[in-house]
C-alpha cells in the first residue's frame, strides 16, 4: 500500500491510537515506548503485514526535525535552573566533550572494523553520540523508582543539551566528506557560527516569548498555545535560516522562558508535554515506516559489534574521562555509563546523509537503526535492575492519610493568608505575572469589592479593595508575597 492524501489520515490516526493504547500494557513490563512505536511502524511498513510503502528520507527527515523541535522545547520548558545548577558543569561537559569523545572512539573503531574511511566512521560515530533519557524516565516511573542524589538532574541536563553537539559533528563530517580539501579553520568557522548564532537566537527568542505572552492580552486563552507553537517554529526555522544550530536555540529559548513567569505558565507547560508526546509517537512511527528490516538484517554482525563496543567501552570511557575532575561516586559513574540510551535522534540524524547522497549513507542508516534498537533492548530493559544493583534507586514514598491530615491541621494557618489590596499597594493595576511572585506561593482566589469570587490566572489584574487568598509552602512565602505587592 502506498500512502496518499486519501488514506494517510486514516492510517496515521489508527497507528497513533493503537500506539497510545498499547503503552498502558507495555510500560508495566519495562518495555521502552521508543521500541514499541518503532515496531508498530515496521509492522505497518513495506516488510510487515501492513504493507505500507514509505521510502522518502526527505519527508522523514523533515518530520524528524519538526518533531524534535517540540520535544526539545518541552524538555527545556520543564527544566528548572534551581534543580540543575548544582550539576551544571558535569552535565554540560557530558553533553559536549562527552559527545565528542564518544564520536571519536566509535569512529576509530568503525574505521578499524569495516571498510569505512576514517571520516565515514567518524560520521557514524557522530550520529550515534547523543543520548535519549526520555525512555529512561518512562521506565523509572513505570517501576516506581527514583534515583538517589543528583543523578536524575544530570541525565535531564545531558539528554536535553547533547543533541546540538551531535548535530554539529554530523554536519561537520558530512562537510569534510564532501569537501576533503577543507581543513581545521573551516570546521572552526562552522562550529562558531552554529553555536554562537544558536545560543544568541535562543536567548533572544526565550525572552521575546515571555514578553509577547505577557503583553498581548488575548481574549481567547486557547490562542496562547497557538501563539507559542508559532514562536517555537519561528525560532527553529529562523535559526536555520541564519546558519545557527536550531536544536540549541530551541532548547535555550525553552530554558529561558520556563525559568521566568508568563501568563498561563502551568497550562501551557502541560499542553506542550502532550504535544511532545504526540511528536514522539509520530516521529517513531515515521522512522519505523522508513526502515526495511530486510535491509537491516544483513548488517546484524557488524551492528551488534558496534553496539556492544558503544555500550561497554565508548560510553563508559567518555563518562569516566569527562567526570574525572568532578566528585562523582564510582557507582554513579557506572550507572551514568549504562543509561546512555540511543533514541530517535540518531535515526533522524542518520537520514541527513541519505538526503545529501553521501557515500555509504544506506549502510550508515541501517547500522544506526540496529545500534539504536539493541541499545534500547539491552540497556533500556535493564535500567531498574542496574539501579538496584548499584544501590542508587529508592522507592516512591508512601504517603499516609493520617500524616497529611495532621500536617494540615498543624501548619495550615501558617501556610494560608488572606490579604486585602489597599490604595497604598504599588501592585494596583498590575497583573499577577508582572509581580514576579515567588515560586512557592500560589494565588488561589480573589474576591472583588462587589462580592464576586473567582480563580485568577497570570493575566488577572489586582484592584483596590481586592481580597486575595494565597497558599505558601512556608510561612516565609507570605512575607515574600507581601514584598511583591509594595
């Protein structure tokens, strides 16, 4: 069956619904969702019972980049600087220098193992050098496990910020393969342009998003999500047009926006979490359709050797080397080495050589797909076991109803307050989002002078004689709230 305008919506929606429904069962058994979606795509593909013929690397690569922009944005939007600042340096080093070490280690191994040239081996190494922690967290949640210390924050920061470096290395080695006469200075120019432009656009875009959301005052609240979607796509495409790293700019813009106050912050964050999941489903299904298992199987032996080398040598070597200057326990380093799962990003990057007609592009794509699948199967399904073996996991806390009621009875008065806005307050005429309220304070209700009650949002403007009900997780939060009203 060939996809066309008449059946693409029917088949696509059926695959999405089936994928989401099956996740309810598969996550209980620790099966990574990436693997499920890929398998469904392959079953529906040309070599499976579905018989859908989809062989268009350009379209698949476009869908991949489009989807990744929202996946990265959602991850950055939900990342709090206060949570990751303690692991900022090791996380960033892992996502940059660690990616480079993995790339070169794999590249040299592939060069020695196969008939690939050194540059072709390095291209393959660059493509598989980034990690995907989304599968890790879904497994940990399904098993009710939490990681000790700052391990989760390190994984979150590394996985969210290592795609730009992997993308840059992929572009560089493709450039050198096509232009072998170019040297170090050509690469340095590409690097500076990619990273500086990407970072600058990301910073400006993030601040611009915050200003726009708080300024525009839309009558229909649902349009805020539409506006933000448009600004994300504008950031991604605009950075690409300027020659910067679009993945870096999108992630940084989300970090900037997510760590500042803006209207409908909570609802927009939840909305983009759903959008990110939709993009993951669409992305993985598309990649599954693009793959032909009959073309992957001939590379079974080579792919298995590369995958084992990546899991047991390349990833641990990069982790131990780059974390050597930091005080990270041996058990934590071993765990970080093991959870370096390869996800959808390498497969998306592997389609870029296909679109550029690079020599051995077909072989690279099939090898990358095999490496990714084996990484998910071997590492993904064993993460809870490894975490327990290394004594780095702790179960979810069981909260007893009696304790909650007791704490509420004892502390409720110190954590709740009703404040009347007087003419002396400087907050009159300002919206809640303009007050820069502390994170541990929530305005739950406002009573107007006419006696009407309502639940406020970020755009609510405070007026004289308003009575505001607030909840804080500590009595100091009430004092901080009062300071914002002055």
